[in-house]
């Protein structure tokens, strides 16, 4: 059963207790188990994004989400082609990042594990959970440390604090399910950045920034495989990176960073900044938000218990076996 934060008071008490008792975990989801979508809210706005087919909830409806995000046709074709990739971790590159960029803060204090139902029809993997991305992006920021803007210094400081707090966790692909304050603080810092930076607001995140991020990096899988095939990945200065890393994710992380100028150019055409802020800073803040949100939750890949929506407000007892 999937719950949306803030919706618990609407559920029958018996049902709520059963859900809370399920492995002592509280489960969140972008879509309900019946396939009826919940509005996914940031702290300030409540855009809807449909990722499942309402008539057949077991089927993905990501094409509708692509259409609603107004992703360009080229990006859509690349994403569709990625669905046939033999490794589910590399399917829908950049598009799966929406789970960490779209939602407001979900983890609840006091719960040992915060679980969300995976809304995708394959095991979900975002760049926000990969140790390759945080290690590569930290090295890229450190390389430019003397010329970084204050927001980018903040992102580098986040990575440095994370690594100092738990070197093994930072270096390798371990997920911290019991959320540490460092992640909530980083997430809140990005919220403040979007709220307090002149010319920015949260509407821009949903209408332009996330779609632009997807369009620019949807090709990262294809580019990474080509770079590995022709040996370009061997030219990277990766001596400081952990040895046990996935070569495709490592190369994709480098490509993400290299694509920042493309993101800036594309956004300046869509929504000129008029020199009030830097879209490069915006992108790095988005990535810090992606990391911070993702580290606080655990994906649950399961079909779920299908409960028809007409029973949501029914006071009858519901037993989940």
C-alpha cells in the first residue's frame, strides 16, 4: 500500500495501523497501488506526473510523462531505445532522476527505514544513488576549486562533509537508509537557493529545469558506451576514484558534468537569466538535491497490493497479508 506524506489522516485507522506495521516501515509512492496517481508535491507546488497506466496499473505510462514534460522528440526516441538495454540500471537515463528532483522531502524522523514504491516497471536506478556520480562530480569540482562560485563551493562542501563523515559509504555504493542530518540540511539548502535567488522559483524547476536536464542527459548512456568502445574513457583522470565502480556509470557521470554548458545554453534560450543568476549553479544545486533526497529513501521493487480507489475512503477494515 502506498501512502503520500500528509495523507495519513484521511485513511481508516485500521488500515493505517496495518500499513505502519508492515515491517515497521512507512511506504510512499508516486502512484497508488491501484494505479491512481497521487499528486507529487514539492514544498510549494503540486504538479502531477503520471507514471503508470490508470486502467492497467501494472503497465508503465512514462510516455505520458514525457509528453507532459514537453521533452523534445529526439530525447523521447533516445529514451525509448534505452528501454531495450540489457541492464535495467541504465534504462531511461536522466529520466529516472525525476524521482529525486521532483519530490519534496519525504523521510520521517524516527523511522529506521523510509521506503517508496518504485513507479517504474524495472529496478530503478538514478544517478543520485550511484557512488560513481558523487565521486566523479566531487573530483570535477575540486579540480576547479579556485574558480568556483559560492553555490558550487556549497555543493563541493556537501561532498567533502559527506566523505569526511563516512569515507567508506561515500566511496562505495552503500545507501544510508537511516537519514543523517547532512542530507536534510543539503536538501533544505537547495530549497532556500530556489526560493531566495532572484529570478528563480520552484515553478521553473518543474516546467523547465527538470525537462532540460532530461533532454541534455538522455543521450548519456549512448555517449558513454561509445566513449568506452573507442577508448575515450581511458583518458579520464580517475586515479582518485574508487576502483570498484561501474564503467558506464563512471563515464555517464563525466558526461553529465561535461553537458553543463549545454544545459546552460538550452536554459538561456528557454528562460533567459538576465545575469541575475547562473544556470551552472542551478544545475549543481539540482544534483545536490538529487543526492540528498535519494540517500534518505529505499526503493521497493514490487507489484504491490492492488486496492481499488473506491475503497480508499471506505471505513471497512482492510487486511494486508
